[in-house]
C-alpha cells in the first residue's frame, strides 16, 4: 500500500538462515545493495529519462577499492554478503549484522569526514557495526598494511554497458524465454535436485510491446501439481513473453492483486 502497488509477486531466491539474504545481486533506486559473482539470470529495469525498459541477462559488477590517487586497486569479491572463504568484502549500511574477520583478515572502518571525503577511521576490531555514514572493508592483512587511519579511500562499482542506467535489478533464474522462444538452462544456472521437479512457480516476463507479465502457478495441492522449469518456459512463451525468467518458487510463490 505504501507504493500504491496494484499487483505483486515474490522476488528472488534467498538464504534460509538468518540474515535471510537475497541470492545473487540486488539494485534498488540505482544503488547496488548486494553483489556476488553468481552466474544466474537477473532482471533489470533500465531508466532513461521517463522511458523504462526491461532487460534480462547476467549482471556481474566489478568492485574495487582505491587509496587516494594511488593507481593500486584492491579487487572486491562481494558486497553485503556473508563470509564463506578467503574473500575481500564491502559492507555498507544496508548490512544489519555484526561483522567479524576471518583468520588473516582484518576489518577497516571507513567514514565520511567533515569535508565529505571517505577516510579510514580504524583498522582492526571484531563484532563491528557498519556506520551509517560509511562502510566496513573485510581485507587480507597484507592489503590492510597499505592503509593508515586518516587515509582517503574510495569504493568504485562498474558494470557492463548493457546495464547502463539500471534503476532496479534482482537475480532470479533460470532464463525461461529468449526472443520469444523457450530456453532450458536451469542446470547450467546451478539448479539441482528437487528444485528441478514440478513445484509451485513464480516467473516474470516482458512482451515485445513492453507489457510486464507477473505469473504464479499453484502446486503441492490436490488441484495442482505445479510445473517444471521446462513447462514454465513453454507457459511464459504461450503467454506472449519475449523474454522471461524464473523467481523463487515452492513455498515462496505468492501473488497479491489489488
């Protein structure tokens, strides 16, 4: 009701343990809020002035950290994602959990100073909360040794020109329809096991004349057994989708109208 929506469906896949994060990438109002290198299909809304278009494809932002005017850049593996290995990660104010470093890593807290520049406030510590006016870097000790309190630092995010002017984006998958034809790449996008069986499904698509399709299919009941990804691809093509992808299904499938 806050956004005066007339219809809504559930969104991306998400982790099943706290903090219940979206799987893949998420862009809201032009700001990248979550990023990883997961090769699953994303849907993005591109805004050029008042005109909006919808695109489907792989979104793989490149994130790097630079110190002042130095030419040296530190590549970042993830943005606002849990630590699962030896990874360089940026945590912004969207991250609501405490941050702790892995062995041989340290935390660098960056805040805005009175001149509006992003500077290192502290190096080290555990169980840290991300400051509202800055971010936390999870860095290998070797990289952190190049930094000192007071150093000016910046995080730069870039991505393929295909996604230029992306306003909103979320990762779902798999791709279901391309140029009006059903495609079958669930396994290639990493879907395995019981997820490939018939289940309740949610999908989003766009017709060639720009109409958005929001589709849910019931399942796991006496009246509906659900569908497979392959069947969903045919359904979306039959509904007139020129391009379409799946969203989270199963118990998450939900539609709200008016």
